[in-house]
């Protein structure tokens, strides 16, 4: 196809820059607002197209030099080439657009985005892909749109230094094992007590691998190391344990923090500092009082709700992943929280049981997976809570679910607060407050 001239107007939720080409919306990866480009169309649809940059005729003033030498090839980051303030402005507008277009809120009240203090070195969990080639072992992330592993010889700038150091030591050990082609990936998480890793292994020599790792325990310096040969339940301990901890605010004493724990493989927010900001925002929207009952759906290890237990009458958390519930129960015990109950159950099914029992809560808090939950959204209003706090990492699915809640029950969207949990990507965390009319 022939080249075309295009000017980039804005950034889209998928990470691409957006312009108009022959009357169609055109998405261009790794572009920046203000760029004047020569592009070549790679995909064409009825109302939109996708194009690749052939030449930057005039570079946007928003462009900066990326920190990562493989940015643009690696599929991990979208926006390292764009000034951070421009990234956050784009995310703010993406949220506005989603609430207006999908949730049909004409003038949504949206607070200024809470920026990340750390622009690099913020990510406390990484899943590295491995591929042995004729030139050596490649350890990194997939090339965008493929399963080709980009080798991060100097580590990844967005993960914590502890993770990069741990992966470097592990790489030196793994590169010489005979069946390294049976190790497709390694997961490493960074907590207060050190790093914990899972080696994903699909070979037949698990005992040999375990012996090699155990022999080199001191050199690796991990707090815990596991081999996984199937589902999460198949974790085989090599040494140490899989328990990780991090700090969150103590709502009963603003000067103090408390530690929460979880087991590797369970969900936790990967940007620890922004997680603190997220918790504070949830606390503000919850407006806890002594007589209140709080229902926390998709509660995980109690990350968003346990710190509120001392300010309310009762906390009930529901989660479908049993190890996370075990962590929530243990966190409550560690901090002598006696007014909390955590249950492992399908969230939609349990909410329907609560509705049938006419069980009432002052506040419902939910933090569903990225895909949201339309089924739950249809039922949520029947709980008749005074407040609904919706936490999401995807503005589009959140806006869709909010539209369902507003359309099926007497609620209105009071306010939304975006948080930049994932600098240099197009992903966005949002806390939305709905109140019963």
C-alpha cells in the first residue's frame, strides 16, 4: 500500500495515537499528539484503519527519549516516548470519554488524576518469557503482536531493581540446564521481605531442576522459590515460602501503616505507592461510620477494606479464589480484626443469596477483573446500599457496568477519581462513587 500523510490528534485507550485518514479514524502505535507522519495502512475496516509509521516528518513537542533500549519492539509499554504529563492528561480524557460515551453521563465529575510518584521502577511483579536460541537464552517479554521473546539483557526499567537483579542471577543459572526449552516463563514478585519466584516448568525432570535450584539457594538470594508444572495449585516448594507483604495506611491511626500479606500467585496491585493512594481514595468515598456494614466483592486479600474494619460495625468480603480468602483471613487475624468475615464463593451467586435474604449493607465495594461483570451490575442495585464504590483498571468496562447500574436502579454517579497505576502504558485505575437517589 502507498504511504499517506497523517497528523496525530490524540491518544486512544489501546495506546495508539489517533488521526483521520481518508475520512476514517486511523490508529497509529508509538505516535504522539502533534506528530506529522508518513504512514502505511496495515489494517482496514469499514469505519477505521490501523497504520504503521514509515517516517516522522515533524516530531511532536511531547516526544521524549524512551528509557528502555527495546521500547517499540517490546510489547510491554505504549508511551515511554511521550512526556509523563501528556500521558496522564490523555488518561484523564480517556476516562471522560468512556463515562460520556458508554455510561451516558453528559458532564461527569472527575477529579484530577493522581499521578504516580515513580515513573520507572514501580512494578512489583513481572512475568518474564524465556526462549533458548542459537545465540543464547532470551529472557524478556513478547514482541508486540507475536510470541517472539525480546531479550532484556539489562533488565526492564519499569520493574523494581530487586526484580531485575533477581532475574539476572536466575538467568545465569538457568541458561545451562539441558531442557531449558521446557521453562516457558518465570514469575518474580517483590515484597517487604524479599523476592519470591515461580519457575514454570513443563518438562519431565522436575527433581533435577529442584536439586539444581536448591544447590544454588545462597547464590540466588530469594526469600522463596517454587516450581509450577500446571495450574496454580501445582506449586512445588523448592525453598523458603511464597508469602509476600506490603504496607497500607491504618485508617484508625493516620500516622501508622499496617502490613498486609498474600501468597505468590494471588492478586495484588503492582504499584505499591499508588496502591496507598487507591486505598485512601476508597476510604474517602466509603465515609465509614461506627454502625455501617461494608460488603467487599472480589475482596482478594482484604487490600481495600481491612483497614476500614476498625471504623465500621461489620465487614463481609467475598472472593472466588480460595488462597486470597486464606490471606484475607490471616490478615484479619494478624491485626486483631474481629468484625470481619471472608468467604470463598462465586461473587454473582453470593450476591443473589444476599438479595434473597434481604441482607442490607451501607456500602458495597467492588474491584472486579479487567473485564468487569455485567451480570453482577444488573443485580447490584437490588442490595439497596446507600453507596457503591466501583474500582476498575479498565474505563470502558467500568463505564459499561455503571451504565447498567444507573439504568436498572435508582443511583447516580457522584464522582470518579483516576489513578495512574501503570505509567508508560495506556492502562488506568479508577475509583467511582455512586449514591442511591
